[in-house]
């Protein structure tokens, strides 16, 4: 498998790894609902680490998106901690914004 390429995004503050196109086997031969099959993926970019509160704050300021659940929790609100309480719609909006 080719090595991944790293790309830093100054706007989001996120480092992304390029995941090359490829295929893999998925499924379980003992499960009727998930028999083994080949999955093919196109090349994509994935954040190297979880999105931090600091990075998510850039998104909220740029888009006006509301704070996710637990945003003001004193134990969980350090800038470098991963953002939590993000629902699927928040995550999809972040991904659209981040490109």
C-alpha cells in the first residue's frame, strides 16, 4: 500500500492524511446479513487526530453553528481536548465546511 500524504489546512487548523484508493474484504462468512464482499474506496482525506474544541470553534465562528452538547462542561472544555456532543448533522456540516 502506498504511504499516505500529510496536508495541513491553515483555515481549519487540522492535519489531514491522504488515504489512497483501494479495496478490502468486509463481512463475516457466518452471518447471513453481512456475507463477505469486496469494498472499493476512492482516495479520500481523513483528519490525523480527532477534531479539537479549538478547531471546532473556528467552524462555529465561521458558520454560526450552535455549541454542541457538553460545550460548557468545565471538565471537558480545554482547547486541545476533542470536541464532544456533536451529532451527525453537526459533523456533516463541519465536514462540508472543512471541504
